[in-house]
C-alpha cells in the first residue's frame, strides 16, 4: 500500500462524559494521532487485509481535567486503535 491514499470519514463522534468545552480538544487529539498511527506500515497492511470493522477493546483510559486532558485522551484512543489493528 505504499503511496496509497487513505481517507477516513467519521460520521458521528459521541462523547458522553466529556465536558462540551473539551470535546473539540478530544477530537483534535484523536485526529492528529490517528493520522500518525495510520501512517505506520503495519497499520496500513492491516487495513489492506480486511474490509470488516472489528470490535476493539481499547482497555482502560483515563482523562485528566481540562483541554490538555481531553486532547491526551483522544491521542490515547487513537494509539489503542493502532495497537488493536496490529494484533
């Protein structure tokens, strides 16, 4: 898949339990880290192998208060998705 373009479109992101003022920071952290995670050759190879959407158990993730905590949680979710794709 070298040089191939990958487009991901998330129709709806439901963020229960995250303060509305922190939701954009979460989404930005998720987006930034997903871009980095999905640039990994192993993750891209995993996408090429399957077209189904797997259920992933991401494990326990905690959120610190504020915008930085929300952004870090978004990054943590993206990293966990990347690990799940490689396994």
